């Protein structure tokens, strides 16, 4: 599961579809509707939000919006209502780590998208996140620290 801190506009088709599915799974996990993935570290930052359900719905709404821009028909009814205006803090180190990780994925599976983004020095974060100076987030597990 990868719930990107990066804005979904940088993802290729495969990445955007995967993000939609994984964020819907995260929504189900946070709502207690599934037994799998309950302890996944990517969910820690949503759980620490004052309104975890609203936070994941806000996250999904941006993914849904990006999909719509690209002509995909993701079912927005799966998101539910409500959103939050309270941002989740994330670090510049996390954003940088994810950017490098995504660029490696794009280089392999979407060369045209890689060429489009490879020179971008400061990618945008998903609007749910407020980026502050700092290292890689603590929830990013050691086995995820390499950018395979």
C-alpha cells in the first residue's frame, strides 16, 4: 500500500488506478470494515488526524478529481460525504523520498511521463498535506527505505 504524499498528477495510469484502489482499501480499514492491512504504517498519519474518516475521504476526493481530469470514470459514490480542512503535516524528507521512488517507477513503466517530470525540482504535495522541513517520516518502514 502506498498512499502518496505527492500530488496524484504525477502518477502514471497504473499508479493512479493503484492509488484509487489502495486509498479505498485504506478507507475501509480506517472504518473497521476489513481485517487486512489494519497495522499498515501508511495509515498511521491518517489515524493520527482528528478526523481519520474525513481525512481519507478528502484524500480520495483529490485522487478522484485527478482521475476525472484524465477521463477516467472512478465511482465517486465510493468516497462518501464529508471532508476536512485540517491538514496532515508531512516532511520535506518524505516528499523527496517519494519523488525519487516515483521517478524510478516512471522511468521503468512510463518513460514519457518520466521525461515530463524528471527535471522538476520541487513536486507538489497532495493538498491534504502541509509540508514542513524534516527527515523521512518515522512510519516509513526500513524495508521501504530503498527505492526499488
